[in-house]
C-alpha cells in the first residue's frame, strides 16, 4: 500500500466521488454512513492509501474505497488483466466461498468480456488448484483466482496466473505471475478508466463440471502406490476443499474421508476457526479430537481454498510443513525414475531436502518463498517431481509430469494418504518414518517466531540494524556465516531476507524475512542434531535449542 497524508476535506471529496461511481449498493451504504457520521479516521483508512497489485495480486479487507477489496477495486484489476492479456485472450476465473467472491468473479467475467477477452468461469466455488489446472487444460492465456486463502473472514484477494500465451515471453502455463508481469498489470490498472466507465459484456461462459473431473483424473498421474487400507479424518476448515477431495479419494480407490461435521460445509464466517490456517495454535484441535473418536489412522486438513495441506497422527501430534515435505520427497523419489528428476524448496525451509536429494542422486534447487518461484526452479531438461515450502505448500509430480504448477492441497493429500497407507501396512505411522529420516540424515527441528506490528518502520528498522551491526551469535550459537539476499544471491532475484548459519551446542540456521502479505517480520528457526541414540532424546535437546533461539529472536524484536 502507498499513500500520503491528506486533508479531511480532500478525503471527503474523494469519498463522494467514489460514492457516485460505486456499482455496489453494499459499499455505497457503508460509505454514505461514514460521510454522514463525519468519520474522517475511517475515511483516511480507506482513501489515504490504495491496495497495490504485486506478484501476490491483491489482498485486503472488504469494504469501500481504494484501500479495500470491493467490486470497484476488482473491476479495475480485471481491466488491467484484460489489457495485459489482450483482446481475444482466454481467461479462466475461479473463486472460493468467501464473502463477495462470487460477485467479484462475475464482475471480472463481465469486464473481461467487455474488453473482448474470452471469459471462462469455473462452475462454482472451487479449490485454487482446480483453477491452476484449468488454465493449462483450456489453453487459456491467463487465470484469475478470487481468494484470500487462509486469511480471516473479513479479507478477500485476487491472484493472477500466467497461461500458455499470456503476456510477453515464454513462461510455464498455469503458474502464478512473476515480474515483469505484475508491473505490467499494475500499470494497466492505473491506466484503467473510472469504474463506471469500464466497458462490460455479457458474452462470457461457465465451464462444465467436466473440468473438475479432468483435474481429479489428472491426479492419477501422481505416485499413489498400491496400498489403500486407511481410515482418514478430514477438515476443509469451512472452505471449498471437501467435495473435491472426497471425489478425488473415491476416484483413486481410497475410502471417503470422515469429515469433521461442524467444519464440513463452506462458511465465509469461519465460525470455529477465526484464523482458518492449520498452522495457527488450536485450529486443528477439533479435527484431532474427531480423528481419535472415529478411530482414524490419519488426520488431514486443507485451508479454505485447499491449496495447502496439513497432516497429523491421531493421538499424537500434527506434523510440521518441513516434516511432511521431507516424507513426501522420499516417497516420491522412491516411486519415480530417471536422471532428469529434480526437487526444490525455499530459502526459509529446512535443510533436510538437499540431503534427501543427494541420497537419491537428484538435484535440489533453492528458491525464494512462494510457488511462483518454486515451480520455475527447474533447469532445461529437468523434470521437477516435488517442490515444497514450510508453510504447508506442496506441488507434486510423477513420471508423467505435474498436473498443477502451483501448491495443491488435494493432490498432496492423496500422496500423503498413499504414504500413510503404506506405513500402516507395515504396522507403522508417519512419526515412525520421521524417526527413520532423523537417523539417516540427522534431526532437523524447525520453528517460527514473528513480530506483528502496524508500524512497517519497525520491521525495516530491525532489518537495517542487523545489516549495519552484524550479530556474532544468537541464543548461545555462534554465527558462522551471514547471507544477505537483498542484492540477489546465487542467481536468485533480490529479496529482503537475512539468513545466518549457526554452530555451538548444535548446528542450525536462522532466517529473517518481512512477510509479503501481512504486517509482520517472520523468523524461521532450525536446529540440526545427529542421532546417535534415541530419537526422542535428540528431539528434546533440539527443542531446548529452539527455545533459546526463540528467546534471542524475541530480544532482537524488542530491541528493534
């Protein structure tokens, strides 16, 4: 967001102009009430800045004004996408079940049609990976997904995917956009006329449900093994994953998951999970309790747009994103073949995947956070069979390729179920497999810590201070090496991140990065220990080291 201080009179005039042009009676009523009440603070919040379009598209709170997600903001975004894609371009539009998502998707279709594009709407509220698949399946030039993923109920968002012919230059079809496409679309949004002057058309189409069936069928190309004996408890967290995941399990021979009743149906208010992210403390408690009551072997969860996956062992615990990433990697590499395979992870994920890749004789690439970078971390002639990031995102492929070039919580759930079924056949659980990996590669224990603030200057100050006064230790662990990703490192695009390699009572890493979607500074902590005896003893020692690192990070945040 950008903006400058503005006098109340100027804000009121801008608000009145917005009110005259706004196509939505809901936001017109909201804005009229604020003007009548003379609430200049609320007007400044809505009109003193605007949502900026970037590689993550748009994301923000619902409401009136340019600093909110609303029908006017979306219409101008759609006009920018239409100008970037060009007349005649096919654009697939998907949406989740959040407040206003269907309205925003329809507005997008009308604006695209008005600009001479072929607008193709998905047949209902569906998971994000279905949209990513449909862009490739239809040969469209671009895709738009209306979703705020796992954000709270008050938020909405708008993501853009590159298609087979969208924008200049060769790019993988069905992946999220990267620079310079974000800047081109942003400039086109800026050049769009006022919302009431943007042409609209009615010549747009709804894709048949067959596109969902095609997506489910394509998941059969993933390495799903032969074992199917598994009882699974599942929560879509009030999102859109339930129906598609159930159909996918049935199509590929798994018993239908037992779905947590109070979270089964889409509900934009997320009544049992105000922060519908499986990583948030307490969010998975209802699913874990339900799994124990029903005698499930595995608990799985999608976030509300079903592009992320969380798994757990009933009666024990949830796995971290890094733990599941390591298990999926080993499973996929055992069940695919060829010297052209590669895997990838991010600069903030655990250091385990490179060791697994080396053991299987394949290359492991490192990318910036976000699947727009991960799915592109492939050299010519390579075939990427897995990429993942610690925030519960996984993109998988088999010997026949990848059905989706984005994180896919449905496809990953199928592979996780196949892995768990194989372990169950042998009388084991995913936790037993984690112990095996710890013995083979060393124990890689990870955790996160965050500084949440409304003052972006505080976050910038912490990062600036670390660059100006490099630390020599964190939590009793000496800094062996500091890596600054701001100028670009090892061929990666420049990004505001610092990573420290640590040694002392254990080896480890600490990575600091401002969030790209929320006002917070994120710290990613890792401790690596060899396992000479009991794995649980090593886990206890690693946990102690992680707590010491968390304390050092907290002190760093306080000092900043």
